[in-house]
C-alpha cells in the first residue's frame, strides 16, 4: 500500500533546501562508494546484466508511510542503468479527485537513471537498501523485456489498489513472472503473521489523523488472514521474503539474493514491527472531553450541551453517509462490511435535525453501541476498538443530553 509522488510534486514539498541538498550530495557520494565493484554510469562494464531489488524506507509524507520499491536493471549491452518504478501518480491528471473517491486511481510506471532516483530519495531522507538477485540470463532478459514494455505510453497506466495492485505487488509480480512463478509457489500457502489492517496500523501509527481516519474507513476485508504472498504489498516484506528465498537453478537450489547493501540510512524513526494497543488512550481522551464539555455546559447553561450534542450527531450522521458511499458507491472493496457504521450512523441525522426524537434516541444509540461491541467478538472479527473507544462515549453523551433524561444533580454524562 505504498504511495509515491512524481518528482515534480516531491520537489514542491521540500523544505530546508540547502541542508537537504548537502545531505543528498553526501549521501549519494557515500552510496556510490558502497556500490558493487564494476559499477559505472553507463551500466556494468563486466558484461553480465544484473537485477537488483531496491527497497526505500518510509518517509514523512502520508503517502510515503508504507515505503516503496523498484527494480534496478544494469545492462551495458542495452545501455541500461535504470530503476523501474511502479509508484508514480499525478495530482494534475484528469478527474484525479473523482477517481480517488471512487477507487479508480491511475498510477503509472516509469524508468529513471538510478543515480537520479537515489539522489531524490536521499534528499527525502529515506533509506535505500538493495539486493542483487540470482536470475539466469534468460530470466533477466525476460524481466527486462517485460519492464521495458510496461513503461511504454500505451501500457504504463494501471488501476491502483491499496493492497492487491500497488507499486510493491507490481514489483513482486514482475519478479515472479521472471522466475516462472517460484515466488508465488513458495509464499502463497504460507500464512502471514499479520493482516492487512495490522500492517496499516503499525505503519501509520506516527500520523494521528491518518491512523484514525483509516481505522474509521477500512472495513472487515482488511482483517482477514492473509498469506506471505499477500503481505508483499509492503515493500519491506517483499525484501524480507526474497532475502531468505531459494530458487531453482542449474545444479540445484540457490539463494535468490546473491548480495545486499545499504546505500543510505535514514535518520527517521523506524515504524514498530507490530501494531500497538492505542484504544485506552482514545477512551481516556474521549471521557476527558465529555467531562470537560459537561462542566462547561453547567457553567454557561444546558443550551450549549444540547447544541453540541446536535452538532456531534449531525457530523456523525454525515460521516455515516460517507461510509455508505464508500461501501456501495465506489470500487473501494476494503471499505465494505464496516462496523464503524454503528458508530457513525446516518440515523443520527434524525435526532440532530428532527423534532420530538429525544425519547427514542438514547435506546437507539445504546443499542447500536452494544451491537458494535458484540460484533467485534463475531466473524469476521473486524478490529474496531480504537474507533469504539474514541467515539462511543461522545455518542452516548450526546444521546443522554438530547433525550432529556433527568440525572441526579452533580452527575455528569459518561
């Protein structure tokens, strides 16, 4: 699920240009010092074509959180010393926002001189690790021919899918095709230790709003068990798998990775290896907000509490309509069968804008909240604890205020 911007966009987003340029120059110089013997700008002068898997670490911008990768071909006969990269998109493309909302985003592939691409990723302070693969001459030729075909104008665009058809799965599929299906044979039946949601949670944990937004939008499909083949939508997982894989070769099995090197190490913090438990902090924050608003309402009058309750339910109802749109009106398969609809429910628009709905509001909100908690224990076992902890107390507090329930003096909604 990696996102990558075109070069023009990343340049516009840079800051601290002088310091970053110095780091880029020094980093690229260091990288070149660590490149394998025989490296030259025009390719590999020893004559044998080489295939390298390049893995870029996560970056600071939200679409960089999942990392990125590319295939580096060095072939003096073809005049190639280029990285083939499937991770480009353009905000200026026609109907970009509409395509994004409908789940029909177009990404495209391109080839760039390796030193040029490496310099840009170093400038963005993203790590660069490379692995030379043990492909035969025939396999290398087949892979190179395929990659050259993929960057042609008539072939380069593809329909992007966060988990099934992204820049990393395209690299995986290209390598698997060159190896005659050996990657799939060795990984499709191996269960992964983490689900798509687990990886999404751990890789976005550093970005509060991105993390919580994805938790709200992603449905039960991302919680199902996946294989190690599926897990390679993460570039780092693809690199880890090929590092230990063996493939058929003349004379028997051989390690797929013949050589590996780190060309640049980022100073950014590495993402955690597993998702952390965040729901207690969301619950405490939500309860604290309810208590603070309750105290404020007592100071300025109950009208404020009712206004805030209506505003919150209106926002939740509108958010529920958005979730329904993603479920039924788009190609975002990962947004379907989403328990978050019991928290952000279009029904909340009824008490928010209607009259005489207070007597039914509290039982409905309590019922939906209880159902949401119950369904977390039943298949398909969607992880929704962060969303429940963050927003159920707010829903219940709004329902109590608008229902007109009488409470003993001094007792706050909770």
